[in-house]
């Protein structure tokens, strides 16, 4: 069998130009030992993606089949049979000799089925069934079924962003993932449904081609966004709890609700996203990337336009809450990014699980380290939690007596540690409603009205803090400038710290809450009434836990 020397040379015209290739060869007839073809795919690393070079070479030995190297996990190793069957059922010939595929860079661990399409096309190029030169400027993503159809894959949005940043402009992807990739500007998209369609696109024989338009897709998704199903107008009474929720939403503060069973804690919590400001484009893309890599995008536009609301069961593990797995994946704290993480019946969660919340509550990020690598996910969420005041739920209830012993109450509440409680800015009592409030059919304030006040307060914070976000994330340096207290306020705060035995962290969080209350009142300074209200939301520190 004659040997053909194939040399591949890359040259970049500019930093953003397409990579071009020249091939020196003496023909493509027959099987050539060492014949090399190169394609491109993408690998996820956290919520980002890196373009992966798929190098395929044919080795004329009796051991036919595919051998994949380059830190490929089991899901990629299993693609051998999928790719083999898809090539044959699509009417092409699978090589009758050994095929070696290298996924470069070799030190990056790769997982998932999105490499199937790139592997199949590169094998066909190596076997000279398609022109290898046509694969140079296109990145291919997609899982192959045994019949040759191309199935959707998770992580297309971060992959499209990574492809664009790497300087490529053409992306072939499953047709079902087209709305997701269309959110990224500056790409030429080729949505395909079968391997045969993919080959037609590569050979220039037609096929679907779409130019992505991120801004337009974002505007369209906002227009098509559905209103929140839950609204504040459904809530009867509970004026103090609703006021606390408005303050929490205006400043991005964490909130704890304490009350008897059936008092409306869960009902209130589920309406928190409806009073939060709308997602910005950057926030929507970040949330969508997290949902994309987790495989949670199911709606037609594929852009997440509503604030996330995550409510894990109290049996959730620490890894599921914080993120992890052999190949790290986002946990509930990251899926609640830019939204609300609701923990119902807080003491029912294992204490070890609750303690992992302390670092993301402070930093707004979570770092997951595994053998597969270390990734950092955003975790800028609002924590909304609820609990009963005792195991039976009726401690302090005016209508029903408590049956719990003091020891049982202490044991129950001790499941929530002081350091975690310290990181929750507002503590509010949610008493059971009297019949008059339940029977009242007068119209309550709608979420849209509350949201308008919240957005006005957030705008004041944006002007004051710039890119530092809302009051809950205000740095200490900015806190000193934004919360300059007069003598009366300092006397009030000093007395509260002494009487309630508050920590330095609780002291700073009271100042941040008082600044938010002042913003809702459009006040330039923090006044005594603003500070007094903020102190009032820390009284449960003393009334429940300290006793």
C-alpha cells in the first residue's frame, strides 16, 4: 500500500480571522497509513467551554475499531458504537482498519455525548469520504443516535460563546438546540437533524444556515416571557411579612420566616421572584448557561427570563446543594443564581448540609474541587428560609398551645447554627391568620406595584455602588460612606448590639438593611426610623435562640 505524506499548515490572517489550511498530497485514493484529519468540538469546563481539536488517524492493522485518547470519560468511550452504527445506517462506509482519535488538549478532562458528530465527520474525512479541508473552520456539536439522527445536547449556549471567543464563526449543532445558540451574536449556525444533513453542510451541498442574533433573540424572548403564576395579591393579611419581603427584594437580603404551620410562609416565599427586578441580559445569559450545562432548558426560546426559584427537599445532600459529582456540575445554590433559594422547614435539613451554605452566602461563588478538576460556579442567590418555632409548630401561638418541652425546643432550634443565622439579614414572625383576614376578599397589592418600588430602590443602589451590586453585597468601605449615622442612630444601634448580643457581622447587616429601607423611602440619609425598623428584624436572634 503506497504511503502518502500529508502535511497540515495553519495560518491566521488576523486575531479574529478564520484558521485556513493548505494540504500537500498526491491524491486521496486508497487507505493511507498515517492519514490525518482534523475536526473541532467543544468541551465544558464549569459554565465555560473550550474548543477541542478532534484528530483522527487511520492505522492499517487487523484490529479494526475506534480507539479514543485525550482524557475522555466513559460517556465518550461509549460513543464508539454510536458513531459506528450512525455512519453505517446513514449510507456511509465505516473504515475496516483501526481508527485512533485524539481529543486535544489532552490534559482537559472531557465528558458527555456532544463529541459524537465531530468524531463521525472527522472519521469520514480521514477515510476520504468527505474533503478534510472543509472541516477546518467549523465546530460540530451533537449526539448521534444509532439511526444517524442528531440529538440535542446540554451546554450548547456556553459552547457557542466559547466557539465565538476562540475565533471560529461556524457552528454545527442539533436543530433542537438552535434557539439556545441563537442567543450568541456573530455566529453562522448550521442546525442539522441527521448525519447526512451534516455531511451535506460540510460539502457545501446546501443545508440549513442561520445567522445568530443575540440582541434580537433576547428581545424576542422577553416579549414572549410569561408572567409569574404567583402574585402578591393572593396573600391575605401578613402585612409585616410582606413588608420584610419587599425590603429583602429591594436590597437582595436573606430572609427567615418563623411561624406556625399553615400561616402562609411557603405561599409568601413562592411569590418572592414576582417582586424582584427583571433579569438583565447579562444575568439572563449567566442563568441560562447554568441551566444549559445542567440540561434543564426545556422551553422553546431556551433563554431563562424569569428569576430562578429553587426549593430543594430537606433530604438533599451537601453535593446536590453545593454542586459536585465525579464531573462537577452546578448544585442548587448555583441554579438559584440571580434568584431565590428557598429552604422550607430549615431545621429538618441536616446541619452539615446547612453549613456548606456559609461560604457561598458570603462570596457569591462556590468552588467545587474533584479529581476531574476544579471549577467555580456563580452563586449570587437570595436565601429565603422558613421554620416552625418548635417541633409541634405552635410555640407562642395565641390560638393553640405548645406541647413541646423546653429541651425539645432547644434541640430543634439548635440545628440552625449561630454563624448561619448571623448571615440571614431579616427575621420575621409570620403568625397564623385570624378568620377575619382569611375571609377578607378586599383586593391586595399586586406584585407589579411592589416590584416598581423595588426597582426604584435598586436604581438608587446602582447609582451609588456602580458595579458592586445591591446593598446586601455592599463592601465595608462603601458601607461606611453610605450609612453615616447621627448621634441618635449610633445610640440606638449601640443599645441594640448590647441588648441583643449581636456580632460584628450582624451589626453590618443591620446597617445594610437600614440603607435599603432608606432607599425605599428615597431618603439620602439613614434616619432613626429606618435603623429602628432594621433592628426590629433581628429580634428573633434573642427571643428564640438566645433563650
